[in-house]
């Protein structure tokens, strides 16, 4: 059981992406960030060199992953409990001062930070079955006519191409946990909670006890 870390994105994608992609909702940030880095280059999120890591289980299978694009928080995907102590121990060596992870994982990884502060809390939703809003917003729907056929056909093709190109398998979004209005709206139209995530930070240079 061990972590492997690299600055080589292709190495990470070859070794860890299949395991990361097996949990597309919980690992959506890792998948999105690495896709952007692959397309736009390693400095897309800042001047710091990205760092990638994966955890292997006793059987040798990749069972957890992280991505860090300084100066942004370390992004933690699905990670087993047994992988967290050694990951947290590496924070001082790297200079990690912020973690973005599921709430319980963020708390566990930053438990030794004496001055930790939660700076952001988000809820991840996945669209189940779209429910038309009730009451409907202003305006009205109308039946399509023959005159709309060409436009609708092009819309359908364009949306289909965009979804296929992006490898879309579902619709996800994040909300501010404290914003009850937006959370209520999304639940009413068919979104279902997947997980709560938190960004936990500490003061630069603070000693860890």
C-alpha cells in the first residue's frame, strides 16, 4: 500500500485515469482538471507545476487519486481511509495549505492543522430525472412546426456532438451549501445530492503540532 507522485500528466492518465473514471461523479473535479491540463498545458491553472498522485491497494490496484495545481487547493478524489495518514504526512514537504475534498476526508486530512478554517462548502448534485418546474417561469411553450424542423435538427445534432465530444455520461453541478434557495430549486427539478465537499485551509507558515 503506497502513494506514487509524479509531475508527468501522461503517466498519471495512463496509470490512474481508469480507476478515477470508475467514479465519475465523486472524481469529477480530478477528471475535469486533468482534461483541461491535457488540452491547455501544465500552466493552465497557474505558474506552479502540477502534482499528481495515486494510491495502490494491497492487491496492487489503483484505489485513490489526488491532483494539485498550485496555488489552488489540493483536489482529493475517492481515497480509502488507510491512504489518508501518509497523504497528510506529505503536506509539509509539498507546502500544501488548502485541501478540497469530501467533508469527512477534508476533516481527516487536516486534523493536525491547529489553525484550520473551512473557507468553502459545496454540495455536488447529479441530475436524476428532469422534472419541469412548477410553477413554470414566465413565457409559454409552443408546439414546433414544419418551419422549425431545420433549426431543431441542427440543435439536436449540435447537442449530441458536444455531449459525445465531452464524454458526457451524466449532468453534475455544485452549489453553495449555505444557499438554501438554489439547493431547493435544483432538488425540485430533479437533481439529487451526491456528496458535500469542503475547502479547508491553514495559515501559511503555521507550525503543525
